[in-house]
C-alpha cells in the first residue's frame, strides 16, 4: 500500500487557495472533456496555444536544470529535472503529430494575450535573483496543474472522446504523476529552510501560476466559441414537402424604394439640366468669350473668365 505523502507548506497553501486551485485543475474546459461535451474547436485552439507555450517552457526548464546543478546540493534534483527536460522533446513532437491530425498549422497560430503574459512571467523566473526554492515551486505548480487536470479526465465513468484520450494519457498517466511528486518533494525540501521573505515570494508565485493557467485556458476556449461558424454545405430540409415550395422574394420596406414615376422624372430633370448647361457653355464660348475653343481645358479657363 502506497504511503500518503507528507503534508508540507505547499499543501497548506493549496488549502488556503483551494478555490483557485480547483478553478485551474477543474476548469470548464477540462470538465467538458470529462463529460464528453467538449467543443473540438476549443481543443484545437488550446492545442495551438499550448504548442507555443511549451516551446517557451523548454528554456525555463533548462534554466531550472542549471540552477539544480549549481544550487541544490542534491544530485537527485538534477536527475529529476533532466528527465522532465528530455521528455519535452517528445512532447513537442507529439504536438506536431496532433497538429497534423487536427489540421492545425502552428506556423499561423498567433499567441493570445494570456499566453504572452504567462511566458513573460516564466522569463522573470529565470532571473538569478529568484531563489531556487521559489523557482522549483513554480515548476511544480505548472506541471501539477496539467497532471491533475488530465488525470481527472481519465477517472472511472469518464465520457472523454476517444480522439482526446491520447492527450489525457500524456499528462494524466501515473508516471507523470510520480514525476510531479518528485518535483514537489524538491520544492518542499527547499522551502523548509527558506527565509520568511522567500516563503512569501514562493506562495505568491504559486498563486500567479494558478491565475495564469486559468486565464490561459479561458482565453483559448473563448476564442474558439466566438469564432464565426462557416457552413460547408446547406442544411437539408427536414420536411421533403419544403423542397417543392417556391422561393419567396424578399420584400423591401417601402421607405427604402423609389417609385418608377420618381425615377422617370429624375431622369428627365437630369437630362434637361445637362442640355441647359451645355447651351450655357456654348453661349459663353461663342458669344461672350470669342471664337469657340477646341481645347477643352482652355474652354474651361475661358468659362472662368466669363464669370
């Protein structure tokens, strides 16, 4: 029987910020996968955004690896992080395969606001001024949200669509859960001897990761829901008798139409005005301004002199 994990400071923070942690790991998007109601366009949008994110996440993990080698004092830290970094290569290849499967061209995907802000947050954590324990707390939180979210979609009684089980298994499998547990143990060990200031910063970083996760998934889902729906073929009539019905002409409101009489009068008026204007020009050029000019530009100049 597996021993329960020892509760540490991170567990205390998760209890304190339970609603936010639940919002990140039980997001409506995750629940929709679990109950089978997921809009596949939302999944495709999330796929494109997450591909961009993981490419920026890799340098962050590489930085964590360097910090583990220089600052942890435990060789096992480096081995754990190295395993995570190595798996990112397979993860990127998996994204490419899924992109081809779902028809998502990653070269055309534009990072959303939440995506950009999340990546800027990661860049800030790569500063040497951020303590190792704080960085490990953020690293664990990012990985743990994915693990718990997708593991939830694999629970007994799930109605997860078959075409999405691969994605759920990628992060929801037991091996990834054990990896996340190892990262958490490293973070907890570092926090045991951390200063009060470092503990405050680590808790703040944990909260910010959860907030970024919620915003990231929410924006990806909203974009898919707000995207225009293009019909590829007309909807078939439910009643065959409808096919025999003649097409009804659209009635245009009376105030938006012009009567035939009005159009005829307007044409006559315009024609008469053009005739009078022509006579005026001819009169000006021949009677008041001398001989008729052949050059039209010169004629216009002469008209100006007449006035």
